[in-house]
């Protein structure tokens, strides 16, 4: 996910030797929390989703009277 950025480590006034690693840990933690939240949202949407059977009006009164073997 991250590229190694060694140029930032060359200026001691700008960064320390562990700034990039700390930033990566924080970023991975934030990404993990984001994905966990998104999974919860998707799971809740899946539970709330209802599948509605759609039948044309012409098929309302049709019923199979034969055996399952005859149907296949």
C-alpha cells in the first residue's frame, strides 16, 4: 500500500527515523476501522433487503397438479 519514501528521512529537522512507520501503522488502523464500518453497513442492508416475488396476473390461478417427476 505504501511506497518507501527515503527522501523524507534525509532531513533531520523535517522527520525522525520512525515517522513513516508510525504513519503507516496509523493509516492501516484507520483503513481497518473504515472497512469494518463498511462491512457492518453492508450486512445491515443485506438484512433489510426483501425479495419480492413478481407474478404476472395471468399466472395467478395456475397450480401444478402432477407429481414432481412429471414436472421434471
